C-alpha cells in the first residue's frame, strides 16, 4: 500500500506551525457592542479626523492607560501556547514616551512584563502610524494566567487610536505528517505487519496497526513524501517496504543473548535513486492503546498531561500496559544506531523512529564568492549520488538494530543524565578570540590586568573556578591591531600565541586550571595553507586540543575559508581541513547553524534557552550532531546566540537565581558564545577602575559567583566542551537493557565512565557497586563509576 504526496518544501525552514481556528476581534470604536470583552481602557470620543467614520480612542493627561485587551489564556487555551496578533492605527509625536505593555498575571503574581516603545512605530510621512505586534506566549507561562496588552501613556500626552484588530489562537508546533495518512485501521492481516501481545503467536491480539516507512526526499528540486506499509515477502522471510528511491527490509525477532522480554527490530534500507537528497527515512509504528508514558529530553516524565508532539532525541516512551506494553528507551548501545532519533505523536499514539532525518544533523555552507556576502546554503540533507558497480547501481545502505521491550509493564525507568557526578545541569562558556589584548584577558581571568597568577586572582573566571573553552589565534601574520575596534584604547596587535609570549604563558597557566584551549581558526583571516599543519600540530602538542571554533566565516576569499561552514569539508579546496582536524585529534567542532537560523520569535523573557523550552518539546533542535555527508567521526556542538550584555546591571538580571534555576529544573546543558576579553568594554565583561586599570565588571563577577554557588550546591556544573562531549560520547555507547519491570542492566562497551548519573523517581540499588546519591525534587540522583566492558544490574527498591 502506497501513499505518495508530491509536496514542495523548503528544507531550510525551521518548522511548520499548525494552529486551530483563530478568535478575531475588531474595534473601530463606532459600535458599542465592539467595546466589550476582550477590550479595556477604552476612552472613546468623537473626532472628525478619525481614520474610519466619527470616533476614536484616546489617552491624555487624565487617562494614563489606553487601548488594550485581556485574554484568559488559562481558561480559553488550557495548557497551550498562544499567539496574539494585535494591530492598530495611532497618532503620536515622534518623541512620545508612551509604551505598549505586555503582561502575564496569575491569581497571585505577575509572571511576565515587557514594554515596547510606541515611538519605534511612528511614521513621520503619514497621518496615521501603525502598530503590528505578533506575540507568542509559551504554555508554561499561560497556564492559569491572563494575558494583557495595553498602552501606557507615561508622558500624559494626547494619543489617538483607531481601527484595532486582535487575532488570538493556540500555537501548535508540528514536524510530523497528519495521522490520517499513516494509520490504516482496515488492512489485510496476512499481507501487512503488526506487532502483537505475543510476537510468537500470530493469533494473539495486535498492539499496533500496520507498520510502515515514511520517506521524504528531494529530486529535481521537488520534495516528495511517501508512506509505504511493510508487505510480507516470503522469498526473503522478511517484510519489505518499497518507495521511489529505496527499499527497506524489516525483521522482528528475539535475540537469544538479550534478557527478558526484549525483541530486536532489524532494518536494512537501500537507496538506489541517483542525485537524491534524503530529507527523512523513518520507521512508523501506530499504536492501538492509549496508556502512555513519555521520557522527555529534559529527563522529566509525562504520564497524564501530554503535549501533542514530542521530539525525544534518544530518550523514549512506553505505550500500553500489562502484556500489551511496548517500551523503547535510549536506543544507542548498538553503535550503528547512534545517529537515529525518536519523535512521538502523542495525540494519536504514533512513534516515529528516524533512521535518517535532516534536522538531526543541520549544517550550512558559505560558498566562495567575492561578489556576495552573508549568503549560505543549507546542506543538512544527506546528498546521495549513486555510482555504478558490479553491474548494479549501488547506493547508500543503512542497517539498524533497535531493541524494544514488550510485556514488561514499566512506566518509571531510571534515566541517564547528560551531566556526571550527581549534577543536575551544566553551563559552558565558549570564548571566541576576536579583538583581544593580554590586559583584557587578565582582567576577565584574574579580575585585574596587573595580576598574572590564578592564585592571586581577585575576580574573574579563575577566582570563581569557572573553566572556559577558550579559543585563540595561533599567529597574526597580517599584524591586525585592536586600534579600530577598541576606539584607540588598545593600539597593539590582536593577541595570538606566536606574536605574544606573555599570552602563550597565560594560556599554559590556565590550561593547568582546567581550561580548554583551542583554535578560533589559526589567524584572523584565511589561513596560509602551508602554515595550517604547523598550527594544528602545535595545538595538539602544547594543549592536547580536542575542539575547534570557526572564525570570520563568510563568502569572501579572506573569510577564513578553512572554517567548517566554509571550505573545511571540501576535499578539492586548498583550505580543506577535515583531514588535519582528524590527524591532530580535533573532533568537537562548533556548528553555527542555529545562530544563522535563529528562532527569535520563540525566545521568551530573555531566558538562556533559545528557543524557550516552555513552548514544548516538538522542536527537533539537537544540540550535538554529526556531519550529514561525511564519514568523518566528528561531533558538532551548537550555540543558539551570543550572550550580549551591554550594561553592568544586566548581569544581575540574566543570572538571577530564578533564571539559573530554570536551567537546573530542565536539566539543561547550556553552551554560550561569549567575547569576554573584547578590547572595547561595551560588552560589559570588564571596565576601567578609578586608576585606569582594566578590572572585571562587578556584574560579571556576580554572574560567576552565582554559577559558583549553584556548583557548590551540585545544581550546575561549570565545564568545558571537551569534558561534556567526551561524557556524551560515552553515554552513546551504554547498552541499556530492560530485564523486567523492576530491573535494568547497563553495559559500558567503551572507555570507563566516572560519575555516571541516573535520575530515578524512586530509590534504586546497583548490585555490587558503591554509589552516591542525593534527593532532588524529581526523585533521586544516583551516580557511580562504570568500567570498560562492565555490566551492572540496577533494581528499583520498593
């Protein structure tokens, strides 16, 4: 059975939003029935200059607050994200002090407050100016709350409003097809494959509808989506699904070496189409039962109130109960499956197991061109060109083995934490080397430019023992100076290892303090090819460098063509870097994809997490990814934006305890992109004191002290990219086996893991192992060491 739809999609688009029917309200202030809910602060007067007919709404010296609306989001849109579009015409002076206020209040307190200057919308060339606000509010804020938007006339001047329009609707982010094209409730029971209560017994009750393969691919610019069920193929003894570009063989069987009720799904997918870009290849499992437990990316468990859709990455779910339960969790122990991801349509109980999905490895490329700039291509899709061989056209083959549990009624699994040693979250500063001087480095590291040793620090990173992944320039052959960027404060060359012995000495010192040192590309401009190998060898020998941060990427020939997002992956380029990275042990590469494809409309309230996690779990924005079109074994890590702090007081806002606690509650590993030693103090990491000495900004010291306090409470672990990704890789190689509904086993196939941490709702025992544990709001954090090739058995305690 084939369901094929030809659709044109833009793969670089970040997501598609599906929304329910909107509520729309108009008010031209002419009819009294339009003056009621949701509008308030309506001061209506007759005015012959009205944009429409005879009446307008005003603010003046008597009426401090003007045109506004209120929505009871907790009642009208329970547990949903909300989108509000608010448009109106107005007359005001260009220098008006008025603001448009947006607030969210529950029955006890104000939860959110923001203001937009009305002057930003003034059009001097027209009689009437127009405001067009498009606001998204996350469900985590709207739950049980009221949204209000209104004009605050701070200057008590005369303001005139007309033709207001409000559109309010729930906002659902979706990245999955509609279920009616997937679920086949009427089917030939002999022809199509379903999972059953007892997989050995073909007469036992099914727990799923027929399984199939969802495939999306691009040929000749068109994106084609197909869904094809697995059909019985007696000659192979397997089940087969065919699409226009590939064939997938499916087998479901017991592995005699696996314990309990674990079953193995084996998939073999061959792509045979030529010049094809693969968008998605996904095993689809539509379930019959409704009982559901979701093990979310943030390590929380949903078992009652569900989001419509989840991107689970490598976490998991349980559907059904008793003999009909199906559990899939942490499908990474088999090395061949380490790159897959999981998605879940919770409303319709459909699981999507991605063998290949472009959003799991996003990447951009800036092609070389000296006549354009700021142009990049999205190269996230796997690009397949089939080559002839042995009389057949041989394409790419994916082989996947997926272990699932059927029949053990488990709804509370211990979850593998992304951070070690019993910490709940992590914070990583990644410093870019642009426009720095040895004095500014000392100011942000030690608190004062005149201090040269960590033990003498009075502030800064070293004083608070906060490590940094610190990128540097190897040399500065063009003698690029800081004079222009610093506005004359620093006239010497940009700091680099080969041109500043004191800077090199500083780096060696802080490396001993746990800092990570890596290249921000070898130099300010495109690296001289003959010098590139020297720089890589030097960094390996002197700093054991594992990471890399692109610098200066763009289209021009001087824009660091050796960068990952420029020509670093192009074998035919003189600036090809991948082999040099690999040869010199560099494996952790910064990926600028999310910074160049920002989702600013889904940030909220200046939270660190961007997009804000309160909008839900549907978005497939994996933080650590692989290359889409390379056999190189690199891991790419992402940042969502730079941490821009322009005034000292902003540090106290961003690093407020409530905001940091949000990272803790969501078990987030936050990686931030910063320029602390920038030679102009406007970035607010350092300032001049009364003696003209560069010192750490008080607010910056406050931020570091906050992180140190959260570290000492084992809530946030300040760490580096090298440490975090090394631990991440080790987690990928843990084989997580469900023995029964109270027992699991963990097998470590690779390097020893120190401080492996589990989050458990109830106490556990680890047989034959000394453990550490502590109570947290979500249950218990338990941590212990797991040696290479060691297996431990973990039991839930009553």
